[in-house]
C-alpha cells in the first residue's frame, strides 16, 4: 500500500520540483487569487527546502560518522604502522 505522505518519502524523486515549476507557470490559471497561488508556491518551496536539508544531513552523517571534525574519535584496538610494528600509545617510531 502506498503511503499518503508521498512528498516526504525518499521515493518522490522529482515530484516536488516538478510541482513547484508547474505551480509557478500554471498556478495562476488554476487558483483564482494571487495570495492562494503564492501561498501554495511558498509551501511547496518550504517542503522542498526541508527535504533537501534532511537529504544533505543523511549524506553528511555517512561521510563523517562522528561529526564533521571527528573530535574524540579513537581507533579501536592496536595501532599498526606501515612496516607492521605495533605502536604503543604515546610513543613515536623513529
């Protein structure tokens, strides 16, 4: 069964931008008053901005799992250098 909130799901694709463009060009013919036409256009643009914000936040979380600066991230287990030697905490290889 399809959900009734199709505008908020990830499967809506280009539906919301298409609705914005169609309302911009043909909304004046459909709606009788300018305030109703521009109000619906504003709501569509607001929904689009919210959807883009959620989309970019999901991408950002996958690119930087611990946050943008990754502060406080410590590797799990032992750290091994390129030559295959175990590096103790606080020591440097020469």
